[in-house]
């Protein structure tokens, strides 16, 4: 990996991949916590426990907009980089980056 552009491409790809995963994990966590709240309600849990669980859900929901904003920003940066560096198309890193871009777009379309 002598070309510094390949290093940049690898870094940008890693960032988008991590943020894509972070968005997915945040959404799963919200669902898990909402299910837990419903279970607590059905079991007749203490009002304090229910209130705390609602706070946990609120915190999870607050993380999503920031994660989405960062993912969109970094995805755009990676797409621009790929457009500017078309001579790297034959490299493994470019192919990986293209796949990560497609995966990120799918995740963004799921629940935007």
C-alpha cells in the first residue's frame, strides 16, 4: 500500500463501515429497550423502574440523529473520494469501498 490515496481510501471506508454498523446497533438497541419496557409493564413493575426504562429509550433515540448525520457526511465524503480517484478502480480497496458505500445506502434507506 505505497500509494497514500489507498491509505486514505481505507480509512474513509473504515469510518463509513463503522458508522453503518453503529446506526444498525442503535436501532436494535431501541427495539430491545422498548421490548423490555413492554415486558416490565406487563409484569407490573414499579413506577420508578418504568420511568428509568423510558429514560434509557430516550437516550438511545437521542443517539440516532447524530449517528445518521455523521454517516451521511462520511458517506458523501467517501463517494466524492471514489469519484475523484477513478484510477484506483482496479484495486481491492476500491472494490471494498464501493461495497461499503452500497451497504451504507441500504441501511440509510431502511429507516431514514
